[in-house]
C-alpha cells in the first residue's frame, strides 16, 4: 500500500476540499462567530467510463485489494498536468499556507504534489515572493524539494467499506465510488 489507481480513464470526477470550521449564530442579532479548527481534506466522487469485462477485472481487483477503508491508493485529478520548475527555498512547517519558493510563474487553481500530498495554488504567483496554497501543509518538507505539477497525486482511501459495481446486458461494467484523502 498504497496501490496505484488502475489506468482505465475517468468519465467524471467531483472534487472538493472539506474544512473543519464551526459557526455559531445569535438567534437575536444574527451575529456570527467562526472558529477554524485547522482541519482540511480532499474528497472526491469518481465515475469510470463503461468498461468491458477484460478492462473491468483490473478495477475489480483494485477495489477488492483495498479491503474497504483499510487500504490506500494514489490518485490525482487527471486534467491537472502542467510543466513547471518550482522548488522550496526554505523548509515547510505543518499548517503553513504560504511557501517560500523559486522558479517559473504559476496561475491560481493549479494543483501540485509536495511530499505525499496534493495542494492547490490559490493566487497567481509571478515567480517572486511567497506562494499561497491550500490546504495547509500536512508534513514538514525540506528546503530544495521540488513542487510536482506533472499529474500530482495524493494518498486516498475509500469513503465507505461497501464498494460495488454494476453490469448491464451489453456486458459493460459501471464503477462509481467516493474517496477521501488519507491523512
């Protein structure tokens, strides 16, 4: 573990970043107070294209080998793939949301991998100053490490222990499942 995600393509993916933020609101004045507990994780629902019996066997084996939520796999959004050369100029700390980096500029909304986790650039970065990212850093990464923008991945686990699939009369298999980032 972690297993590699099967190479069968993706029909659709719904991704989101879930945060642990509590909000209380006065029933009289409607004033609100928010408290950010600092937790954040990627979540996704993935639908694979219709697969033939031969193609589906590798996906069935992958799902069964995960043993429900106990196993993990590597996965990243398949459409996020750019060529950039950016590296850390100082080490990170857990919960940092800005990075000291050097390299070519990058637009907001691009995903990258640093260490074993998936992050997103949240503001256009021109090649100088600090780069803003989310979610906050999950681990310490040493100075000089390279941000990987080429098919970046994170480690995931299934969102439930019950995973199934369907087969239609044309012998095409359908797979849809939810997963969460393994932290």
